[in-house]
């Protein structure tokens, strides 16, 4: 929705679209475990062990850095409050996804502590996403005042 309102500012329009596509990909990735398949591919090809045993962290970590560089100027153009919560929600999500995954690599899946770490990982990811959604809605309400979707079950005459 934000992207359609941003068509006037072409430089931001494409970045909003990319951000939307990124979150669609993350949803598909979570459902289809794409990151685990990527990890298996890299682990087998590069013979990774230890903390890099969860090898998806390497390409996804690089992607996070590239996105941060790509979005740095974009973030600076956002209102201060929006920028702050974008960064905080991103850090929470990435710490949950990558940080707890690294911690879990050295744990047995049979240990109770492993399940606690996995619960924390998923919780941090969900909190990061929830905060990001809140931030987007807050941005819409402060920037545009009102943006609505009308749903009707009436047939056109």
C-alpha cells in the first residue's frame, strides 16, 4: 500500500516494492524451509562444521548486510520514529533468526535447553515482525492520515 502512494517518489517506490517482495519471500522461506536447503547445499559443498554448520547463515547474513547498505539512505529519509522502529524490529528479527540459530548449532535436539532456544528464536522473529507491522501502520497513519480498504459483498448493478 505504501508503495502505491510512493509512486511519485520513484527512488523510494522501488525500495518499498523490494521490501514487500522480501517479506513475501521470508514467508515462503519459513513455510518451505528454503534457508535449510540453502544451508545443506553450502554445508555439503564447503564441508562446514562448528557454528557454520547451519550454513544458511552465511548467504543470508551477506544478504542482510547488502540490504542494510542498499536501504541506508532510504532509512535516513524516513521520519525519525519510523526509522528507529524499522531498525529495532530488524535487529530483533535478525538476532532471533541468526543469533539463536548459531547458539542452537552446538546443542542436542533432545535437550530441553535446545527447545527453549528454538522457542526464543521463533519468539524474537515474531516480535520483530509484529513490531515492523506496527511501524508500517504507524507510518501510514502519520504520513497519510487514513488509508483504507473497502470490502463489500454488494454486486455491481
